[in-house]
């Protein structure tokens, strides 16, 4: 069967979208032909070479105003109808309307994977315009999900609660790596070293972390991240005082080196600020990165992340802190620095939970059980068009 996967950007640029690529791999393993239809917004992004045997179709339409989304949805629908797939899998809200139009025109099932809570994310930018756009997105998502979506997915249970509330079949699929993708842990740094890994978008909390360093004898390692943010980060570190205890890797050339750097640290930090409901209900990917390398961690005191830190029967795998309280953060970090046996226990339990509950191998099982298309079952029956 042919499956159309839709996304608001090419899935291989600017960096491969793991949350999309993993389900695409499952579709390919199930024997389906996959066509990825993405929005070319005219921003001159360099296309990476595809790493999967999929065909890529780009809908070219620069983003000029609020009507651009409506026109893109129309063109996306036309592109889907031209491909004549047996199923459409839409990733994120920008492609949902056009995906519904195309799926309903063909009478085929529509699946929806919401990586972010878009209405909340849009509203978080502030202003009346953002509020109105948020309300419009919220109404559109609810309407389309209730009438046309055969199965919905998100990256954690807290974000997925609304789909259950709308009586839409729902499955949580965490965005994680597979065990086979991970390198062996490296040798630990000689001094107790705290890690902030991956995206530098959460550097809003970096001043708090630097202040917390004044209350503890430990080093900070910034692993990976976007190169364009590094000058400002280095300036912030230099002006804060403990620059001799802070090191920065810059962007790393491979996932193996990224995970290798994480594994050499003793503790991971995941400290997004509560700027909108999307953040409030979110889980940062770096949480899974730390767990996969057997690190305990300190996270922001947001409900979805706190829930993961509680662990299971063998006790917690991390602590929670106000990301803007340097004293509270220092207390959490010093707890693990001063109690190495507890740090070891929490890290070992984190790795065990990753292997048994969160790694991609377990997510793949959940995905295959969620809908027949992922298990290679015969083509689903064609569904009637929505009203």
C-alpha cells in the first residue's frame, strides 16, 4: 500500500526529524511505499540527502500572511489526491487541514501525530493576534480530530489527554533512540560534572545554573547545540565568574559522539521554563538521552517531567527544581554530588527504565499495536468522507 506522510518541513532538514523518521521506518518494514509531502516555505534551507527509500514531494509556497496556510492546505490536498495513497499520516497541526481534505477526497484513513501542542505554543508568543490564532488552531484541531482522525498520537500522555477527551483512539509514542543506536558509556570525568545536552533553546535557565555553581564544587559541560547560539552562551559564562569550570563542545558530528559526551558526565539537567502550556505539558528529548546513558537528572518542576522522574518500584531516577531558583537547583545537584551511591542507583534505574519502557524498541511495539498499517496488515477499508 502507498502511504502519504505529510509534514510542515522536509523530514531530513535542517536536522533529521527522529520522531517522524522512526514511524516511517516501521511503515517501510511493513512493506508499504512511502511518499513524504512537505511544505517548501522558500527559506533556502539546504536539503540533506534522504537516508530512507522514500519519495519526497515538496509543495512550494512562501509564507507571506495568514492566508498562506489556507492556500498550502489546498495545494497539499491536491498533491495527496494525485498520489492516491491508501492512508495519510499527518505530522503536526500545520498539515492537518490539507491532509484531511486529501484523505476525505479519496475516502482513506487519516492518522495524526501531534509532536507539539500547537494552539498553546502559538498563544505563548503573546499578543491579541497570537491569542486569536491559538483559538482558531484549537477549534480546527478539535473539529478535524473528532470527525476525521482514525488514530491520534503524541509524545507524552499529558499532551495526549485531549485526544482521549475527544473520544479519538490515541497512543503515546515517546521520541527516543533504539538501544542498538547507542554507544557504550565512556569513562567519567574526574570531577563531578553536570551536563546540559542538545538544543540550546533551553538556555533561558543557564543564568540560574551558573548562579547555582557558586553553591557547589562541580563542573558544567554543555554538549552539542546550535552553533549560532554559542557566542552568546560563552559571553554569559565569561561574565558569570565560573568560566574555568564550564566547557562547551559545540555541535558534534555524530550521534555516537553526542551520547559519548553525555555518558562521561555524572548528572543531566533538563530545565525548560514554564512559558506556555505546551512547555508545561512537555517532555524534552534530552531526558531520554540522559536516561539512555544511565545518568540521574534534575528537571524543571513541570508535571510531565516530574512524573517520569518518579521512576517505578525501585525509586526515583531524578529530582525536580524550580528552573529559576539557583538555591533550589544547587541543593538538588549537591544532593547527588554528595551522595554518590544514590546517584549511581538513580542512574542505573534510569537506564533500566529506558530499556524496559521508553527505548524505541518498546515504542515500536506500541506503534505496531496501535493501527494495522504499522504491522503490515492488509490495506484498511476505505472510510467515507467527512461532512
